[in-house]
C-alpha cells in the first residue's frame, strides 16, 4: 500500500487575522468603561452575525431578500419564551446556550419558508420574501397570545444559578457573551464558504444555468443555503433578546430587514469581511450619530446613495483594491491625491452638515430659540450669514472634491498601467 504524506504549511496570515479579531473582541470594552460604549459594542456584535447571515444569501448565493428579519425575529420570539420558561423553572437550560434555541428556531422556519421562496430566484425570490415578511409581521399583531401584540414580550436574563459568578446582569458580561458567539459564528460562516456547498452557492449565483447543466440542483443549493443563513439569523435574534430583554413586532419588521440589507451592502457583499465593516458603520450611524442629531437617517441615506453610485463593491472593496498597490510599494504615490480628496470632501461635509442642522433647527426644534451650537460656534439661524457660509462651503467643497477625484483617477490609472506592464 503506497501512502503519501503531504505537508500543508500553516496559513500564518489567516491565523494572524483571526487572532487579531479575537484580541479586538476581548480588549474592546477595556478602552472605555462607559455604559454607552458597551451598548454600542454589543449591538455591533449582534449586527455582525445578522449581516454575515444575510450575506450568505445576497453575497454568496445571489438571493436578494427583503424579509430576512423574519428568521432573526422568530428566533428571538422562541428564545424569549424559552428564557421565561427558564425563569419559571419549567425549563432547565443554560442562558449561555440560549442562542442555540433561537438558531434552531430560525433553522426550522427557514426550512418552512425557504421551501417556498427558493423555488424561484432573482426578482421573484425578492418579492416572495417581502410578502412572507409582511405576512409574519401581520401575524405578530393577530396573535398577541404568543407574540405579545405591539407591546411585545419582556423577559429577565438574570435567571437560574450563577456559573462562575456570571449572572448576565452586568452589561460587560452580556457583551462578552455576544462577542463569544459572534466570533464562533464568524468562524463557522467563513468555514462554510470553503466547503463544496459554499463553492456551489457561488456557482449558482454566477451562472445557474451552467450549474444545472453539470448536474446540480440549483433550488436545493439555494434552499440549504437559506436554512443555514436562517440558523445564524436566529442566533443573532436570541442575542438581541438577551441584550434588550424584550422582543416586539419591530424584530420582524421590514425596517429591520432593510437595515441589515443596507449594512451588508455598505460593507460590501463581494468579500467575507465586508458585512462586518458594514455592521460597524451602520451601528455608528444608528446609535452613535443618532445621539447627536435627529437627521442621522438623512446622512445614512446619503452615504448609502454615494456607495451605490461610486463604490458598489462597498467599503471592503475600497480596501481590497489598495492591496495590490501596497504590495507593489506604490501606495505612497497616492497619498497626496488621497489627502486632497479627503480634505475637499471634509469641507463639503462640513457645509452639508451645517446646512442640514440649521434647517432642522429652524423648521422643527427652534421653539423660539434662534441659536444653535455648530462646531463650537453659537450660530443665529435667522440671519443670512451662516446660510451663506455653509452654502459656500458646500459648493466649493463639492467642486474641489470633483477635481480631486479626477486627480486621484489619473494617478490611479497611471499606477495600474505600470503594474500591468510589470506583470507582462
């Protein structure tokens, strides 16, 4: 018997990347002991799992879903009932493993709804997913005995006996639970992309006709991928239940489905770490920015519009295209064009933010108060001077950004031409 031993060297870059990610999860709350920072980090962890699960549909399988919140929301409802049963003593189950219950619930509902939705693809799939999402949202209001109506169902995460002093009462303990599950789910979903199923999902996304021609059932591939995606969405829903201690109709609403779509697209559906970046940015918009201004939805919409128009590959794509330039040691040639573009864009943003905030204050929040604090200045919104200044900044910044981006494009084309000549 001829046995050949093969040695596969360790992928040090991958080990370094995952090790750095784990270190960030562990050390992130140590930089600030404020409750706001813990809330922000916890929501980032939940949305990271939710966005990656959505990317299993959109980015890896080419399925645009408008109802992905159904699986996270129903998983959260099952989890909140399980948590209440644990509190009553009728169910003996560790709170640390509660996300498994939500994940299994998401898997079950994914197998039910996915059997219908995955029979079609493309626009038809998107419309069916939207219809199922609205149907489930209506059921939440129709069956208050199980769903709790508009008020939702409340719970208490501090149940059962403490294990090693962990009760999940303090927010820091909840954060580390979310971080642990986020890290495990990230590894699991990345591992799935390396399996034959993950490769076939990419093939079904890129060329379903050819995949069927070589003997694969494209509907079955989409169906399995959706069920697995629903499992991880249910895990995210369970962690949301533990974090907020309430589950309501908002958990299955179209707003939640639209939010995860925006977060995933902003980060980038073409690369695995894209939804992670998108989840972080979306949380900063929704939580951090919303605490400073009521116009955060406008800023988020404008940012999303700019990404769709000029960087459809997302933030991850913008990062990835710099790597070949960095390896060729030509990134320094772009520092000056990038600096000019960032400076011009900053002037434009200052003018835009100033105009929007003054408009909001004058139209909605004035209450007789004519003054607003803008970048440390006390501005009278009833006088023309601040409006002229912000308009000038917006106009000049916009024009400067346009010319700066043309400068960036010319320098970029020059570098790419030089790299192609070296390659040939």
